[in-house]
C-alpha cells in the first residue's frame, strides 16, 4: 500500500486535481545548437539533483514564460521524479520540468509538499512509464486526485511541517557531517596504506625480513617475460607452427621506466613500475545486437555502472552475446583488476578486483581488466592505489568530449604503480580491512539513521495529507468555496492565455473597438468570452494590457442588472460562461 493512500478525507476538505493547484508550464525545448559560451544558464534535471553539475548556457531569445528565479516551484517529470524549490538565481527552464505557478488561493509552500505527495503516489502505478528514462505523462499527472484544506488550515499545516522538518534537518546535518569525517578518515587510511605510512612501524620491526626492491623487481620482470613467451608459443601452436630457433624471443620489449614526477614519495624498500610492466591489460567487448545466437554464447557482463570505486555493484547485471571464439579471452579470472575507461571525468580509472562473484562473467569495452603477471603482487593493493592516488592521474590524462570523458589503453598502461614485498602488501591489506571495515560499518549505521529521517518526513507528509497533523480549525470559508475560487481563477488564466494567442482575422481588423454592453444588446443571444472579445474589437490588441482591459470592462458589464451570466458545464465541470443581455422591465424588477 502506498504510504500516502488514506481511506477517508477530512469532512471540511475538498477533493481536487493536481491541475487545480496552479499553472504548469513545461520548459523550453532547447537544442544543442542553442548552447554557447556565456549567456543565461539553462536548468536541466541534473542541475536540480546535483548542484555540482555544470550548466549549459544560451544567448538566444527565449519567451519570458520559461524564465525562473529564486523561490520558483519546479517539478521534474522525467528521469528523476521530484519537486524542487529553485535557489540558483535567474535562468531558463529546460523541457521535462514544470514551472508551477501556484494558485493565489493555495498556500505556495504547501504546494511544494503536495507536489511531492502526488509524485510519490504515482510512482509504481500504471502512470509511470519507461524502463531506463522514467517519466509521468502530463495528462495523468495533472488529473491526479489531490485534496484542498481550507486556507487557514493550509497555513497551519505548512507551519507544522516546517517546524517538524527543521528539527529533522538539523539532526540529518549532524549525521552528514559525521559521515563526511568518517569518509575523510577512510580515504586517509587508504592513501597511507599505498604510500607506506600505514606500515611504517611494521617495517621497522621486520626490517631483517624485508626483501630488497631490486630483487623483487627482477623477479616481476622475469615473470612478465615468461608470460610473454608463453603467449607467443601459444600463438605458434594455434597457427600449427614450431619456432626453428630462439630468434623470436628478440622481439620482446622491456617495459619503459615509469614517470614518477607527480607520484608521492614511498619507502626506500619500495619501487614504482608502469601498470603494463606488472599486468596484461585488455579491453572488453562492444555491445552489438546483430550477433547471431547460433554463433555466440549468452553471458553476464560488467558495465561501467557495475564497477564502482572500491567495490563492485552486481545488483543489476545484464547479459550479452559473445562470439564463441572470443569467450575464453574475455572471461574474467580471480584477481583481475578492473578500471573504468569512460564516464564522468572524476570517475575515470575507478574500479575494484574481481573475485569470481559470478560464474563465467565478461566485461564490456568501457571497462579494462589488468591481470597481474606475478603472484607476489596483491590485486587489491594495486586497485586501492588507483582509486586514491591514481585518481588525479586519470583526471589529468583523460580525454574529454562534449558529454563523456575517457582514458585509452596507452595512458592506462603508463600508469605508475608502487610495489613492495608480498609480506608487506599482505600486512597492508590486513590493516586496511580492519580499519576501513570498522569505518564502513559505522558509515552504514549513519546511513540507516539518515534513511530513517527520510522515512520520518514521509510519515509526517502522510499525516498532513490525511488531515491528522493538526487539529481542525474554524475557518470563515469552506474548502469547497475555496476550490470554486481556485477553478474560477484557473479558468480565467486559461481564457487569457487563449486570447493572447489569437490572431486578428480580416473581419476583426476592420472592426473598431466598441463597448461590450453594446455588443450584447445587438447580439440578442448569449455570447462566449471568445465571441465578445472578437466582436468588441479587442482582437486587434492581444497584449497583456489589452486583455486585462477587456476583463476589467467585462467585470463592470456583469454588474448590470440586465446582463445574465450562465455557466457552461461539461460532465459536471464548468468550462466557461456565456453572457446575454435581457432588459428587465419595470414590472419584473424587484
């Protein structure tokens, strides 16, 4: 059951639709060629959900209706479904976001919370569409049922929500600060781990057991060469050939020395090597829907979203068809180190170690895997260095396109990685597991408390929507009367917007403006607003001032005792009014 579903409505409230709460203006459909350097910022959904995301800017002329400023209520109805109060200054609004102009008869602050409730109610219903890009269609959203309390009660409900939320927000802010400090501590532990500071005392106590770095380096490079020679012999065998002599071994290329200008200092017992010197690096498979089933094998594969910084998120896996002759080379093995090739610039190179979590799994082309040559190196140590110190390297070496950053195999191969003795690497991972493990458990507990605070807010909104948050108060105006005002206001705004779009026809251009009362007297029948607007000659001036002058005159005309106003109804809903002049005779008056 949805947490905002309630069985009854308070007796003094009125049932309405979301559309009754205000005007909903969808943003402007900006195109890439509208973007440029400088100008006015364009607010997209990502700018609502993440304040650090960059803006696009434009210098084109945009209708003023799409402008937004601080305090405006915005509702994103695609991808991210939520309501926001804009605080980023003057900007243009992009499509897929509504600017909501609340009715003057509905509290603007409460409108924000009522929008959140409406969205929450529609999530996981038949009105939510899309598998990846979730969205709600305009029609069902605006037609969604909501509730209107009397205005005095609206004010009290809003004030109570704000009071309770302020206490919750203060607690959450403290939790977020605590979490930030824990994350900083976690990061410092990881950096100390891969630069030798974490095991400084351990090295002093075990100095006689530590192996010189040059001896370890020699063995690593020997294993690298042995691996290369094994691959070459395998290639000969696959081609049905046997090498005549050892001249083929001369083709082996020693790895280049690492560039260590921008890397931190490490203990004298340690050293640096390029990633290609310690591992075989390979990219993954491209997604191709045209591969034929009879020539392929269906296998699960890792995407960029699965390869996070310091862990693997395997909650949402996808399958891909792999050519049968490529399966063996693409299958991940225990200890493979994963690096992301593309995405946001600050996410380049992020990754973790594969530990056979899924049987027979491969990886896509936006993920690299590095397979260590030597068993004297610990994969987690290499990955931690990549996720901490290496982050700056990948940002610097990455290539940026319009919406995507990437790092190629050459740059990844040149990534400088520290190495030390196996027993020290093992001790480092032991220390990290202990210290980081405790920190992670504390962060999980903090996250649970933050989630509880969010759930508490939802509970408060549910009570507010059901009329249980405050006691009923006496008001001079009922909610039904208020709703009637809201709908009248809505109808008037829609009529004005409709009139503003009118273009004078040939007949209208020839008509002089005349008093509305005279038009009604001549008509001898009931006329709609549209008909009056045209026949009174107002169609030649559809400016806001001209339309306002028309309605001011119409208001005076309706006060005439000879003018009758008749509502036009459709399915029990008022669609507008018709106006008719019927002179009241003396014997009929009074």
